[in-house]
C-alpha cells in the first residue's frame, strides 16, 4: 500500500496538468507551458466547417434553383427570345439551337427589303450545309433583323419597335456573333437568325498604297499613223519592221510616209523621199 500511495501522485500529476491546460484554452487564458494559440486556431479553422455568422442568410437548394432559373431566363432573352417576336413568318425557321456563339470573317453584306442585314460569314465548315455551299459560297448566313429600311409589306408590322442597335461590320472584319442557330426552310441553308449581338474583334486591314503604272515610253499612236506596233504605237523611221510588211508603205507618228525595206539583213522603216 505504501508503494501505491507513493506512485499514485506521479500518474495523476500529468492528468491534472492536462486538465489545467484544457481549462486554460477553453477560457481563453493561455497556460504557462501551452503551445502558441495561433497554431491550434489555424488547424481548427482549416478542419472545421464554416458556420454562417449570426443573422447571415442561409443558401438553400431552392435559392440556388431560383438563381439558376434567373440566369437561364436572362440567357434566353439575350439569345433571341425577345427578338423572335419580331420575325415575320417565323414558321419558316426551324430552331436548332436557341443560343449559339460563332466566330468568323465577314465576306459580304446585303440590305434586304424586309429590313434585315444579310451577312455572309466564313466560319467552321461544320456550321454550314450543302445549300450554304451552293448558294452562299460555303458561308454561314447571319440575319440582323429590322436594322434597315423596311419596304416589304408583310415585314413592316413585325419590325415595329425593334431598335437599330446592332453593330454593322465591314467586309473583311473578324467578328464574334451570338444568336439563334436555325435552318431557313424556305431556302434550305443554315443561319444565325436573329442575331442578338455582333462584336468586331479585328478590323479589315487598310489596302496597300496604290502604285501608279510607270509612264509608257512610247506616245500613243496618232489616229492617222499606220501600221502600228503590236502594242498599238506608231512606227518611226529606223525601227524594225516585220518581214510580212516588206515593201509596205505607211505613215509614221510624225505624219511622214515611211516604207519597210531590207537593210543589213533586216527590214527597217525608212522615210520616203
């Protein structure tokens, strides 16, 4: 019993010290020999789940769903939902993808009687079909609806209220275009119709400075000279003449008579008299 009494304090002392240390951490007062508070605080913060502050709103699945629906609605509006109401005879268009963004180079612009700007866009071959190849030079058709003057009677009502706020590119511009990807069933080709946004990402390079042709060394042939050189100029005395013109007389550029005669093995034009 005496041995046990002597050893019991030795075992209990560490436990008592640990209890004091724990009590000190719990109360916010560091113990004399405890580890620095920053280390356990960092470890605890990294391992424990975040708890919202008192009064902070909690995000629920319903909140996320409402947010998703709001984004989807904005996406649909940006990609043609609103403008589809301004397409005349919309049944001629078969919707493939409500919202699509494409990139390419503008090849041609044409204003149409229904007020649409018809644009040919050179882009990925996967976006066009054989009718685009046949009638649109292999390009995708873009339709900026109601952006021009409407002279087509059945399109006038549909275009009322459409703002003229789309970018009109230039031929050669590189552009990014968003809108509805459709099949025009009247024509058979694929289009972005209607276009809801068009951004020019690269302007057409300015043409190189024109280089004037060097002036011709020979004066143009006067109306009365004959025969003339293959380039249309007058013959002058001393110039070679074709063998076929041997013995022929003509009129030089100075209006004097000349004749084609053999000299030193070659035919030359010589003045007469």
